[in-house]
């Protein structure tokens, strides 16, 4: 994080302690949302062993926070990583394929909250067809 995002709020009425503000994730040089974007925040709950959504993309950037459990997260060109409760993730949207967002746990639910900035008139999520996945196979990070 290159910018100091620390915050301290005075409490003028002194009826209780001031709120604690803690930065839990930050994205330097984040892509701007599409012009006229609709921002939406959704809660995704994944049952044990759920693979999540099929490979897809978003029309704008998305920023998320895992609130429970752990998820497998994979964007085109990056290796799969596990994002655990209390950790954040983001994706730039646009042409980048989001390969995985499934539950990492076989015996517990996992859940995350994500805010997406969708281009006007576009769906929140567009599934990538198998033919395109095959054509872009060389862009996917090696899998172990």
C-alpha cells in the first residue's frame, strides 16, 4: 500500500469510543469502472465442495471479501490461490477470465461478499464458452 490509509475519528459527543477503521485490502492503480456503471454488492454462499460459478467474466472490476471459510480463486494468467475468511480479492473485469471461485472446504460452507461495477445494459456475469476456453488455454497459469 503506497498511500497511508490510516484513519482516526474524533468522537465529539464522547458518549462512547470512536469507531475503529482498518484497511483490509487495497488495489493500487485499480481499473476504473465502466462509464455509467451500476455498482452491486452480492453475498455468495458456497456449500461444501461447491465448484462455484463456471469460468466467466465481468464487464467491470470486482472487489470482494471472504466472510466465512475459504475459496479457491483463479484469474486468467494467475495461479489458483486460496482466499480465507478476513482476506480480500479483486479482479479487473473486462476481457479477463475468472476461472475459479469455488469452496476450498469439503466439510463447511464458505461465503464472500463482492461489489461489482457492471457496464450499463450488460449482465453481472457472462459464462465463457468451451470453445473460447480452449482457444485461450495458453493464457491460463500452469496447474499442479
